[in-house]
C-alpha cells in the first residue's frame, strides 16, 4: 500500500462553507467544493492514485516537518527543516461570507527562512471524486482546470526574482508540476480558486496576499475574542471552538459532524462513513456548548436551523431525520465509490449516509435540552417555534415506547435502547419546564404523566440487578458508554448507589486507562463486521461523569491523559486505536464538543471544591 499520512498528521483550514486538510508533508489531500458535502476536488486522502492532491514539499533532501497554527487562528504553517535550509508553507482560506457561493479561495504561500531548499510543486485535481474528466488551459499567470460542473483556477503570486516561468510548469496526468529552488528570503505561492466559470488566472501581488492573510487573521481573532472561557485549559478549549466554527456552514448555521468521508474506524475495515452532514444531535448539543463559551449568535443560528427542520417535517410520520444536508435537504442517499481504494486500503468508501432515516429517539431530548439552555440565556423561542415544539413533544408522548436504532446508528435491528428512553425523559422534562417558566400553552399534565412513566420504566427495566448497572437496552446485560450522560441530564444523582455501581462497572469493562469504548460489539452485535477503537467523545463524557461523582482527581488525570492523544495541532478524530493513533473521520465535531463540555464542568467543580477537603 502506497504511503498514506496518519489521520492526525493533518491540519484543518476552511472558509465557513467548505474546508481542506493539509498533511504534515505539505500535501493538500482533501478538499470538497463548493460546499462541505460536495464531491471532492482533491481526495487523495481516500486514494493516493485517483483522488487528487496538491503537493508542495522539499525535493531531493532529507527533512522533517512540523505544523502549527498562527496563534488564535486556523492559519496553518507547515515547517520543513533540513541540513540545507528551513522552509515554511502557509495555508489558509479567506472567509467566504454567509451567502452560498461556488467561489472559494485557498492560498498556499512558500518561503525559505534559512539556507537553500528545492521544492516540488504538483497540482493534480480530480473532479467529482475522480469521476469527471477535465480540460487544462495555460495562461501567463497560471492555469485553469475545467470540468463539466466546476472549474479550478491556479493563479501565481508575482515574485519576479523567484517565480518559475510559465513554461517551466510541465503537464502530467491532467495536472501540472514543477521543481523550484528558493534561497533565504525568497518566496513563491499560488491562489487556488474554484468556480463554475472562473476568470482567467491573474498575478497576485505579495501585498494582496498579505492583505488576505491579515483579514483572515483578524476575523478569527475578533471571533475568538467573544469567548468568555478563562479556565485552566484556555488554549485547548479555544482551539476546539475554532474547529467547531470551521465545521459550520455559514449560510444556514448547520454544523457538520466532520469535514471528511470514508475514513475508517478500523484500518482495513468496513466501518467507513460519510460525516459531512448536519446531525440534529450535534447541532442541539452545540447550543449548550457555545452558550457556555459566550457564542450566542451561533447558538441561536443552530436553533433556527433545527426549528426549520421541525417545521418542514410537519406532515411526516416521523418528525425528523437524524441528519440532513447542510442546506436542510433530507437527501443523503448512500453510495459506494468503488474506484477508490480507501484510506490505507479501507474499502468500501461510502458517500451519503444510509443511517439518515433511522429512528433515534434521543434526538428529541437533545433538541429540548438545547431549547431550555437557550431560554436560560435569554434566547426565548418565538410563538411559532413553541407551536412546533409542542407538536414535537406530543409526538414523543405517543411514540417513545418503541424499539429504535439508537445513538450509535447500529444496523443490526431496533432495540429498546436505554439511552433513547433517557433522552425521551429529558425531552418531556425540559418541555414541562419551558411551559411553566414562560407560561406557554401545552398539555403539561400529559407531559408530566408520560415523563414519570418513562422514569419508572428505565428504573425497572434499564437497570440490570445482576450487573449492578444500567445497560444498553432492556434485552441485554451489555454496558453502554452513552449512559455516562445520566447524571449530567439530571435523571439520577451522581451519588446514587445505582449510578455509582454503574460507573464502577464501566470502569472495569469499558475503560482502558483514560480511553473509553462505546460498548462491546462482540457481546452486542451491531450488524457490522469488524471491531472498533475507543470513542473520544465517550472518553470526555467519562471525565464529566467522574467529576460529577466526586472523583475530581481521577477526572483531572483522565482529562490530562486525553489531551496527550490529540494531534500536534490539538485536533481529535472520532476514535483512538489501541496504538494511540486516531481513526475515523477527522476532525470530529462531537469529540470537540465533549472536550469543551468536560473542561467547563471540570473547571466549575474544581473551583467549587473547598480548600483542604480530602481528595478522591
């Protein structure tokens, strides 16, 4: 298998409508345009031969590379260090604005800061996941690649003393490449611009590029300046917040689960999903997270996006899908890219997501929990939003007691999942509170009766006396890390003996050092072949559960250990393998949401602990 960079050996850049991944060796190997959920233009992450890439890396010399972000921005700097010289590659995307556009710019600037270095530059686009042909035209200032649906212009930055002449670029496999030598103080660069019919390339001046960089830098620092988090892990939390913002589609406020598709949960396995869509669950949880950090505008936009989905689904038997496209479209049909070999041979590569129409009852609890949190911060629901909410809660009253597919989107058949029941209880509990606090009309007596019925059922059937623990669903004794949320949503006291014994059972069975498995697929078949790694989201949920249960020192140590598993840039994928490498789609919104939640909760509880109190 040809070389594939580690998942975590990538940096994320973006313009709030799409995003790109740049590997530590300087290769841009993932970029979809014009939106997050569009086909890839560069998809080398999933097929080194057929996916497409833009390579900028030293040629003919041994080197090491390192990456960092310009502080408090998503402007990525890749440094190449060799005995002959040191080079720096700066990658960023100017913010695209809040109106949908097919015009997206990706700036790649290269300079040598010491000595002399020779670089290979190779641009090989592959439109529509490598399925569409394209034409290539040369101009004095660059090149244009044209496909039936999208085009890409590559415009050079005019550095007269170092810019390779146009004729030095050679054609190969439908792309262009060159080799250039730069000396200390010299620079080169290009602006890649997408569009349906882009203008011919033009020379950019160094001043223009510097202005774009400064505008991008200032935008992100102003945005981050709105954060009210001043806790112990400020740099880590701010990086997670920026990562979440980078995965937000500005025109609608939709938060995607990850900017990638097809990255495997297990190398060589088949658990390879497309996460470039907006999950109702993620959007609702993000309201909690962003409000805790002071980002009220984003939280309000997410709630509007969710309510639009509720309103549009008025006539459906099930009010909501679990996920949508970023513009709200429900069409996320799953297909296989059989011509892609997959990351390190992990096939099939899937785009679209067949889990979209699953029944997952927990999402209604997430929505209502987010609404209550927004209300507590002064973001009151409008009359029409309340009417939609009442309709949603009435549906939960009628349908909560049925088998479902569960939070983990298993494909092995529906079950009476405890987590789905738990979050149905949350939906009714939060709805009752909202109605009473704001004097809103609703059949709250019915809601209270149903809420209490769910509570009694979970206590009677969700707790397994033989295991001394709450379990995944009513017909099993398998543990499930989703239930780490039980104390946090207020269903049970963190000091209740039933919860304490549940946590001890998870300690013994699901926890590997600081890492937490969702469940044991061998004990609870989920309809999919292969194994999986530990889930980063669950590991941060475990931190919160430890802290809420009075084990503050254990929680702090576990949190600090989890920070050692991040990428060098502070990014997290979906899972962490036993080797410590990151697997699954990258970076993962839920991982960063749960990191922020754990940090905020842990800060609060550590600050509240009286001095001199015995530690756990």
